[in-house]
C-alpha cells in the first residue's frame, strides 16, 4: 500500500508537464499569454520539477518553498488567469 507522500512527486511531475502542454498550445494558436501570469506559471512549473526529482533542502525557507501545496497553488492561480 502506498502512502500519500509517494503520490506527491508524480503529481508535481504531471503538473509541470501539463503546464508545458498548455502554454505550448496557446503559443502555437498565436495567443501569447500575459507576460506576468506566464512568468508565475513558469516559476510554479520549475518548483514542481524540483519537488518531483526529489531534491531535499536543509533550510527552512527552501523546505517551505518546495513543499507541494505552494507550487500547486501558484500553478492553479496562474493557469486560471492565463486560460
């Protein structure tokens, strides 16, 4: 039986890949997303990738920054504003 922590990394990886697909589809369609929200989306995707590969930080700020709810929340907020 898998615990909840084992599901967090794959979800982060899927969110990062979904962000690439969604942004790419907008760019191909000729509709450039707003720059500020696009930047937030890319930062959230980067945070998701860092969490997905399993990087462990020692500092409290980095540990909080790469904990899944923050990147997922930023990803969702930027995704809503872009699309």
